C-alpha cells in the first residue's frame, strides 16, 4: 500500500512536470470546469469536436476524455472518430457515460462507444455502471438513486467484459480492474452540491492516465487527489457550494506529495 | 398575504425534501450556472437536447425549462418535442424568451413555441414581454432598455392570450396571472452585473413549479427566494461581480423558511 | 505616451457610459466567462450563432468577436455571415484564432475568415500568430510552446498583409499596427492558470474597439486594463486559480481611471 501511495504522489509530480495535453469531447455544462480542473492539476486541456480535426487533435494528446453528458449524433460520431484514432496510437481513453440508464439513447450510445473503442477507464455512478453491466438501476436524470447492492459485482462484470478499469464514484469510490479493487475513501458530500464534479473526476482520471501506464493506479490516484482537494476546500468554506466550487480549484492546484501521503485513504482488495 | 408567505416557505422546504428533476433545454452561456442554481435550491438538474431522447428525459422530470438564449433550428425542434411531451404528461413548462424583440428569429421562435406548447410560465424582461404581447419594445442584445410604461398591460394581455403566468423581472418583479398581479420587491442591482441571472430566475421558477400547482404562487415564491439570496450575497460581498456570483449559490443553499418569512417583500393586486 | 494613457483611461470611462453591445460568436468553453467579462467592463454581451439571426444581431452591436476555440462548419459559416455584415456596416471585428497551427482545420478556418472578412484586430499567442504569418510554430493543443524568436516579425508581417492590428499576448503583450508596436507589460502568471483568459483578452479588445476608432489604442488599452485587473486579483488571492478567477471580475469592475494611470506599463516603438 505504501508503494501505491508513493506512486500516486510521484504521478501527481509527473503531471506537473510533463504537462500532458488532455483532449476532451465533453458536455456543454462542464467544459469550462473540466478545462480549469485540468489546468489546476498542472496539465493542459483542449476541447475539439469537429469531425475535420478530432483525429489530428487527439494525435497530440496524452489522453482522451469522452463524456456523453449532452450527447447528440454529431458529437457521438466525433467521439467514435477520436476514440478509434486514440486506439491506433495507444493513447488512453476515459469514458464518462453520463446518464446511461436514464434514456435508451444514452445507454445505447455508451455501449456503441464501448463496442467500437477500446476504453482504458469507465467512470460512472452506481446506476450508470449497473446499466452498462446489464443490471437494473435507478437513475433520476443523471443522478444515481440506486442503493449499492450488487454494485461491486456490476463493476467486476463490466471490467472483465470490456477489459478495462471501472471506477464507480459515490460516498466511497471503487476502482476495479478485473478481480482487483481499490476503495478510495477521500472526498466530501460538498462535491455533490456542485454540478460537474463527476465529470471533473473523469478529467482527473484522464490526466493521471496520461502519465501512468497502470490504469488502476492512475484511477485510484486521480480520485484520491481530487477527493483530498475536495476535503480541503470543504474544510475552508464549510462546503457552501459557490465558495466551495471556487476554492476546489485552489486546493487542487495547491496539492502536493506531502498532503497526498498524509491524507490519502485507500484500501486494496482482491477477489470478486 | 401571510398565507402566501407560509406557502412559499413550505414550497422551498418541499423542493429540498422531494428533490425534483428539472429538465433544461437552455443556452450554452448559462448551462453550468442554471445547473448549479438547481442544485443549490435542493433540486436536480439535467440538460438534454438530442431529438432521440428529449421526450424520454422530460418524462422523468418534474418541470421543463425552455430557454432560447443561443437558439438554432435544431434546438428549437428539441424544445418543441420536449414541450409537447411535457403537455401530454401535465408537466409544467417554463419559457425564457431570451432576446425576443432583438431579432425576428428570436421573436418568431418564441411565438412558435408558445403556439405549439402550452406553457405554464413565461419569464422575461419588460422588452421581451412587450414584444410577445405585440407592443413596441427597445432591446439591446438581450437587455431591456424600455421604460416600464404599459408594462403591466403587456403582461396581462400576454397572460390572458396564452392562459399562463407571466413573470416580468426587473427592479421589481411583476408576476401576473390574468387579472391578478403579485409584485416581488426582493433582489439587488448586483444581479445585473452577472450574466445569466435572468436565466437562473427562470430555473428557480421551474424548480418551484415542480412542487407547487399554483403557478402564480410558484413564480412569486421562486423570485422572492432568488431575490433574497441575491440581497444576502450582495450584503456579504459588496456586490462585486465575481465574489457576488460565487456567494449567490452559497446564499441560495443557505436560505431557510425563517429567512424567507423575515425578508420577503410581496404586494398583491387584483385588476388590470 | 501620457496622451496615450489619458486616452485609455477615457476609453474605459466611455465603455461604462455608453455600454456598447458586443456580439460574440465564440467557443463553448468560455461563453459564460467572456459574457461576464463584458459586463464587468461595463458593456453588454450577446451570444448568437444561428444563421437566421447573426446578421440582424451584429447590426445592433458595437463590435463583433469571432473566436474559433470549438469551431465546426456551422459555426464558421455563422462567423463568415456575421463578419461580412459587420464589414458592410463598418463595425469592428476581432478575431481570436484559437489553436491555429494545432490542426489544419483550425489554421484553414482562421485563414478563411481573414480572407473573407476585413478584421480589425487579431489576438493570439505567439504560435497562433506565427502560424497565420506562415512561419513555423510549436503549439500544444491551444497553448503556445514557441520561444519568442521572430515573434515580432511575424506580427508585423501579419499586420501588413491583412492591414489590421495584431495583438500577441504572452508574458508581455505586443500590439502591432504595421510598423508601430506598443508593448504592454501588465498582467500576471496567474492568468495562465485559468482557462479562457486569452479569450477574455479578446473580448476586452472588442469592448474597447466599440468605443475607440484607433484599433492600436483600443488593443493596448484593453490589454493594459485587463492586465492591471489581473495584477490586482493576483495580489488579493495569491493567484490560486479558483479565487483568482472570481476576484478577476471584481477587479475589472472596480478598475478606474486613477488606477489605470498609476499602474499601466506601456512602451511604444516604431520600426519593424
């Protein structure tokens, strides 16, 4: 475990030194927020969706985010083109299946991407992951209402089926790779009071994936760092949403190896 | 009047307990802001515009926002589809005719929606409402420049014609249902220093409409609560726009029944 | 130089008194930010991209911003239509060629606009300007990685070719009109920690162009004012990105003639 924590702290350092470019094809609601999170982590964001340029843009990037939060056919086509190109180049692809389970179009679009593109990490809430794993789920818009029964099994099944890491975020985050699981217990309820913090977590995963080849480590590290910054911001602002939101970027930017080592809360488990 | 104020305080409580989902088809400028306002009020936002999913999404929602701030033909079609479905299901629909009167396309699109969809509440500034009521109006981009002469008559005429509540926001807000009017005098000039605060008011109307069947009460309550939060935020920040903007969400989230009862400023009038 | 500084202070005052409307056809990431910057400067923003209305909207505006940050064919067409109409009416047009050099599509679209529309000011980073001037450039997504060798020559060449002002922003900003150059040394590294601050600088240029006929003066004034506000915000927040971002709008709104005269850092040069 100490080795894992050391590696996370080093990965954060590596992000700041190498400033990887993260290409986002994401939703309108959070574009500004995820760009700012990328910068606060020390990396560089770019948003580009035109069919004319997505392949050329992703070729410059260290990781690709596909987020279906405000999907439509043009944007799904952009995601497929960029995702396939990323696969050709061995560039990690992180999928955020926002609202899978809420409408058939979201569920089908997420599956279409997963079938056409080799994704490195899927990040979703319990209901989105359950939906993609073929289980029943309760979802209200894009918020998971599901109690966590069967949650881990859904994650393991989805991880095995697509051969990728599955990160289920919630009160605790569960990062799953086949039969391995890391539970990340950092974070704060205040994150639920600001829109797009799930999408920001996805961006953090992509940023870490750009510098860390083991996607399980990248995902656990990204969620731990984002969660610790959230804890710090909540402590300074009482979690009031507007102040918390502004301070969250301060705390992400301020995060260092010492803080990570002191505050990280990880548990590792093997076996489904 | 005391009964009305009690009911507004109860509606705010009901929003927080039932967390209604509010489906937004809105403009790019304010998507993040209106999603965060929805959360701060205690409700859940979802943004979805694809023709493939808007009907399924609105079927899960407690209210629908249609906001034409960055309209184009695809989005107007999304609004028509979602609006008609909402009508079938008896779900309240709130229209924000941003910039009606500024261009013919905005005026015609707002009217097209009003003719095809039974809207519960229209929220606009004096110039937008005048335009839709067939009167002359002065508008600069999306800002009303019109002096308020004839404003109430325009509101009454529009309300009667479409059989809906009309909320005209400005220094004082006028909420009109046929021949009844409630004047809401909460608010602060600082709201005019931040983009999208009119759109946020529209979102607040939709959130309250999801829990309150009397749309006049819902509209007055939403504008009073949003206005009080604005006053509180201005008092804490001096109204400087960046600080005010962040603090506004804090104050919306912090608002409770006691504050509403203490600070609300309502006048009720009957007769055109 | 004192005359120039007086004029900049007067232009800021004129913005606040006349509240020009600035029509933006810009990218999804920064729409809210640039609208808020426009308001903080004292002007009025409007965002409109539908082919049905861009010509009518720009006819009401004092300046037009064309920003290709999240371009696609529909939006480029909107820019061409609005830009040509602005030319007919003598309305200044400011172009932000975001990411020119990063993909062929961006480079070609920026050139297509420059060939079809008479632009008043181009604002870009060193790599974007180099690309448009036909020089080699290093760009990572939308960030310039190029060392500044040849930077001024690129700017002069571009300015002469299109007969427009070229503003190259970076550590120092270089505003170029043919053989004249003004160097603006206001600003803070904290601006680089927040997404869209380059796009905000472009918006500031458009706001000043709406009230100042000499585009070289307008560009230098806008960048000086934005830079001074940035310095003030950095001093108050330590430059931590979330707090800095919120405070930046406060400081833009608070800026007055006295502060401008005290803090402005300009050097004027003639000759290529």
